[in-house]
C-alpha cells in the first residue's frame, strides 16, 4: 500500500509529538504530585507546630498562674503556734482564687487543697474551689467535702514533689465538665508538705479551639501521653477511645505504629490508610511540650491533597489532544510550503550559532506554524540576548553582595581582639586566641579586657552562638555588647551572665541561644572566678602535663528568663595554662563519622609544653585536619598561661 507524503509527514511529526507530550505530562504529573505532597507536608507540619506551640503557651500561662499564686501563698503560710491561731485567712485565700479565675479566661477553676491534719481538726478536709459556671457565666465558690487526697490532681504533685499535669477526667460534683488539672505542691517554711494548689482547663474549650483550625477535608485532634483521645471532632471518641484501641478495633498495624511515634513525643509525618475508610490519609503530629506527653495531630485525606493535581492532569490531556488535532490539520494544509521557510530559518540559525544575537527572521509571512516559528525564533533570540545581559547584571549584583558580606566580616573581626600579644607590657601572663569561621561570618567569639584602672583583674570570655553565618554573627554582637556593658568590678561573673541572659531573652523571637564561659582572672594572685553557662569545659594544663576540667555552673543563655548561675573559684599556678575552646574542636567529624571529642583533645594537650600561641595554632590545625578541611563548624580556641 502506497503511503502519501502528507501521511508520512503527519506520522513523522504527530507520533513523536504525541510521545513527547505524553512523557512531559507523565513527568509533570509526577512532579506536581510530589510537590503537592511536599507542600502539604510542609504546610501541615508548620501548622501543627504553630498550633502546638500556641496550645503549649496556653498551658504554660495557666501553669504560671498556679506557680505564682503558690509562691504568694507559700510566703504567707505559717504553721499555727497555738490553739485557735489561724495559719491563713480563708476570705483572703478565696478572694485570690476568684481574682485569678476572673482575670484568666483560660482558667476554668482553681483550688487550694490542704493536707489533712496540718491544721486543727475543723479543717481536716479544707479545700476551697473557685470555678466558672457550667455555661461560662458567673464565678462560684465551693468547699470540697470529700477525701480529695486520693485524686491524681492531689497525689501527683505531692509524691513527685514537683508541678504536674493530670490526664483528662470528668469532674463530677465540682466543675461538672471534662477537664485536666495542673497542680503545684505548697509547703510550710520548714519544708513540710502543706497541700496542693491547682488550676483546671476545660477540654470543651480546647475542642472548640482545635475545631477552628482550618484543614481542607481534614481535622485536628489531641492525644494524651498514653494515646487517649483528649480532643476530636467526633465527641464520642473523647476519653472513650485511644489511638491504640482504634488500631486494635480496625486491625491497623500502621495506626498502632503511628500511636507509638506520637506517644513517644516525636514530631513527624505519616501516610497510612484511614482506619475507617481505608483511603490513604496523611497524619502530621507534634508534641505539646509543657503538658509532659500530649501531642497535636492533624489529619488530611490524600485525595484532597491530590485533587488539584488530577484536575490539572485532565486539563493537560485535553490540551494535548486538541493541540495534536490542530497540528495535524495545519501540517496537511501547509506541508507543501514548508521547505523554503525552513531553509530561511536554517540560515538565520547558523548566523545565531556564530554569535550574531541581532539576527532576525524575515521574508516569512502569514499565520501558519512556520510563520509562528519565525516570530517565536525572533522572540527567542531577543529573550536570549536579554537573558545574557540579565546574567551579567546578576553576576555584578552577586559580586556586590559578596563584597558587602566581606565588609560585614571585617566589621565582625573588628569586634574581636586581633593584636597578639594583646598586652606586651604585662609579663605576668601570656594570652593568645585563634578563630576559624565555618562561613563568611562566625557565631563563635572570644574577648578579654582589663576591668579595673590598675589593670590587675582581667575579664575572659569564650562563647558559641547557635547556628552559623550572619544570624549567629548578629546574635554574637548583641551578646558581646550585653556582657561588656554590664562588666564592672562590683559584679561577679554569675551576676553578669544573669544580666546578659535577661537582656537576650527579652527579644529572642528566633529562639537562638549562646553557651558562654566568663571569668575574672586576678593577674597577681592567679585566682580565677568563673561561671560557665553550658559551654565546653575549659582545660587547666598542669606543669607535669596533667589535664583538669572546669565544671559547668549554669544553663545556656537566651532560653529561659530568670536563669540562675553560680560562681566557682580556682587558682592558676605559675606555669599552668588555661585553655578555652568551642565545640567546633571536639565535634569535628572525620571520614569515619567519629568525633574528635574531649578525649582526643586531652590526648593532644597531655604533656604539651609550648606557649599559648603554639598551643592554639596546633589545636586549630589538628581539628581542621581531622575533619579533612570541611568547614562543619566554627573553631575557636584561647589559651592563658601564668608566668609569675
């Protein structure tokens, strides 16, 4: 059978285009599917973490109310010294509870339950309870007349001797709602247990809160530390089911494993069949930290996630079919006019290949595919030329940014001591420091300066900011300024760190932190007073090559307001060397993924008799060689040797 040229041309053009479009659609569909799932996971993960953080904040605010009230009550609580003497004012106590409940809408009720027998017999079970009405109206007061010492909200704080959240329960006879309770133990001034002060949270309000979280086609729920359903759109599940009971009922191993991950306090994303419908569903979960085990879980069906992808696939298929049909008709109509325009296009293409980007296709008129191709080619050449010019501009802009970063790095370096030896007129000691940033700017920093006019007391600082690069460098500058501004002779290292912590915590919205070792060194006596806020423990190298470590005396800076730090004192003998360093040294990772570690550093220091400069340079070189010169983290060391 004879096949016409037009048929061959249609087959030669149509079949490859059909195959190409098909591959593109399959590839695009796969990419859109993966992107849709990825975007969903990122959205739900962020949403879950944010909502878990908000819930955590609600719980923490309630806990703070209880702790503050407990502190006030403990300060005013006294054991009766004689018969008939009051240990407390019941009316004042009730007024404090009513004020707290009225001013804190998240608190449903508060109670102070005293230990039976600590007062005269008339108060054996004395527990004033103030709560809101069942409809959230006026505040009412009642006195619990049952043996509350067997309830979890009383037992947990008492026996754990610390604040604790209870599992959800129904408070029948009290608030008459489903609630959970936060309890704090209160004690007499002599340390003897006096009772428990509590605050209740309504789980009904909690359910209403999570029901307002917008998840298309999905929902949110809260699980307790044991997997019990605390909040769920289906109210029949609340306190009646757990994720494990549902897994057993529907024989779902995937749901059981999901429950294990959630109750372990982990954060993650899981795709498992829905235990009711069997259709794939995504579950994203995150812990509510302050509750001691609760987690927020967001669920969204897969078909809801991929619905736009399938709609787009249908549109692409329709566009493909329509396009191929139009192309075939046009090919049949203009096939005999193809050769000449193609030659013209080939000639212009050759010129463009020779580097002529001002070339344009001319002499092709009409509105057919070849004419469109000619116009498209002209537009492509123009776009290519514009793209090259844009790339040149982009390169220039990138070089400008790099130059600005270099200036920023120089500014940061100017904040650190650069001249060594720093005090050439002082022969009592030798001091040297080295820093090797992992990026253009470092998060590590060191500092030293005389605190007094007589230049007898030297302040020494070694710190490591979380993260690397520009954010860490900015945080470093803030920390350095806070410490320098508060360093005076009358303040101890612990007081200075406490002040710096209070300054940093105030506006630390990004949750960054810094570990820091801060010390005051008396040049004449060799006495060293220091405080260590979670930083790597410095080494004191003896004359015989022995190595000792200075302990940590407080938490890291920038996380918890009101953190407390302690001062420690030691004496540096003549010839001894004190070495400060950051975790970039001990956490240097080799090819076998093994850390250099404190043990490796101790081996390096043992018997080392060089001066501080040689010691610092040796440590930086060994650590960098160990990690094969891979800039994993900033490396900073500083050494002080007493000469007299």
